[in-house]
C-alpha cells in the first residue's frame, strides 16, 4: 500500500472515530517506516497505534508497548 | 471586621433561636462560602451508583463548578477523580461514556487507567519518545477525590478533611442497619428530576419536618396524620421525620411489593425520612426506599435528583411494574406539591426585614437542627 493511500485511510479512520482501524493503519505506517530504517518515524506511528489500542482496551496494546520499549521509547506497561 | 450577620441566634436553643439570615439564601458570596465550608468540607452526594452500572462506565459531574469524574473500575469499585488532565488541565471526559481501556485526554492524549494512574504520555520526550526523566508517571495520576458509596449514593468529601464516612455517619448507619440489603433501582420511571428555583437548604428544611404535611399534602391526611409522625434529630449529623402509619401500595388484586428481607416489626407500619447533611435526602419503607441528591446550582437554583429503589429487580418482578409506576407517580405528586413552598420561601428571603424566622419549638426541631449544623460549619470555616 502506498503512503498516500495509507494517509487517506488514516484520515478516514479518524473521521469515523474507528479505533480498530486507527490501530491497524498506524501500525502499518510504523511497520513501513521501521522496514525503511526510519526508527523515529516508526516510533511516532507506533505511539499513535499504542495510544488508541490502550484507550480502547485492544489486545494489540501489549505488543505495541513492547515494540516501543525495544526502541527505548517507553517504559514497559503491565497490560 | 466581620461583614456577615452573627450566627449566635441560630446556634441558640430551638425555643429562642432564629433561622439562618437571608444572606444564606440570596447572597452569592455566602453561597461561595457554603460551597467550601459546608459542601466541600463534608460528605456531599454527587451521583448514584446506578448511573455507572458496569466496569468502564464514566460519568462527568459538575459539582458546584468543580469538574469531577465518576468511574467504575475493572474491580467494580466506584472512584471519583478531578476531571482534569495533569498535563494542561484539559477536561478529560465531557459526557457519559464507556471507557474500553484507558481515559485518554482529547488534547495531547495522555492516558489514565480507571484507577487514575497515568499510563501513557505520548511524545512527552519528543516525537515518538514516550517518556522523559523529569516526568514521573507515578506522581502524575489523576487527583482522586475521597468518596464513599452508601445506599447507592456516591458521596464525596472534596477537601479531604472530614472524618471517615463510617465515623461521620455511624449513628445513621446503625439506626438503619436493618436496611443494609441489596437495592434495586426501579428503572427509568423511578428516576425523577426537578429543577427548582430555590436555595438548596430550603429543600432540606422542607423535607425534614412534618409540620407542613396537612397543609401542603392534604392527600396524605386520610392515612398519615400529623400526630402519626415524630421528629428525628441528631445534633451535628442529621434530622428528619418518621411515621407510624406507613401503608403499602396495593394493586387491584391486593398484591404488594416484596419487603426488604429481615426487617423487624418496627417497619411494618414505620417509615423514616432523613436529611443526611448537607445535601442528601433519604427515605426508607418496608418495600421501597428512595434517595434524593440536591444539586446546588447557585444561591437561588437547585436540581433535585430523585431515585426510587426496591427489594427485588425489575427483571425478577415484572408483575410489579404497575405498582412501581404507581409508586413513582405518588412520590412525584408529593415532591411536586413541595415546589411552590420551597420556591415561595426563596422569594420570601428577599424580604430585607426578615430576621431568619422563629421556629415552632414543638414542630421545627429537625429544621433548627439543620440550621444549627450549617451555622456550625460556617463558623468553623470563618475561624480557620
């Protein structure tokens, strides 16, 4: 998926206030940046994916928190 | 120089006392003083457990201008927090909602658990950096307001200095210990809300005396005469009235609603109506109870939140839907009959020459007991 399409999907998920979609698309954005070696950008998107997962009690919150911890960007949370 | 009227005449014995001066009903300055010394310094009612029935339910409440958040956590416990983010002071929750996982501030997305712990501070150390050595989450949880739930009423002590609820209200807990059984709210039609143009104290004062019953509620005369009532007065705690002739509602088949389990004979025809200072009005009868929270809006406006409870749930006793509806209508009629009185007394308090009023030594003890308590709280606040 190209970046423009992903941006559109993210904006749409925000407008629909769809937490599952927000977690999914921010994670995809993070994955893409991580693969490209852009860790700062990856952690920016991981942060957003994590926050929406945490807010809505989504199970992905735990693995997203672990990824941020691995990059030294967050403390480990007991979830 | 003390610019307020002296309260010594209020603190005198009921036989010679005057009521609280007009300024306690019409002056915004005294209202602000009461907010601190009377309502924030004691255990005030702000809501009902039934309004947050499930884990994750959150309800914001504006309590005299202070934003509070009622939350039922994953353990089923009710907590009350200041509804203000520890970051930039943003209101966290602006409408009742279900919290799936965490309370997220809508501004910069700082997140809190249902127990108020700060769980996430996104980008606090820069983009994608979610921690900073100088921002210590363990010290930045939501400000918890001291709370206690009794008879489904959520009480808070905002200033945190009142005695523990069980100590402050131990006498009433003991008096009504027979009613410490599960309560089931009667459903939508058992919730009543009255917006009344009166100072909140006048609603307390009218509630806790029986003197007015034959004049204002003539419908009660046929079975609940003045001489069938008694005064209830506990100096410094509560006051109200009791009746010796409570009669259960019956339907066309003669059926009644089930009693609360384990009650003694006293309650066969007994019922009590008590104002738990400052702003909660409670009633207990063998087959139902009610709780009223008086929400002081300003010195001349009050919202009465009235909730009726039963010994068994709606789901378990659908055959009593009609009786519950009739009972709610009966109480609605009684409470509405009181509106002109409390609004009329509020108007009367603008009479500049009114001296606070003279009590009936025989009939107004419960009302004076409340005035005495308010005056004591005010004096305590002024002496600090």
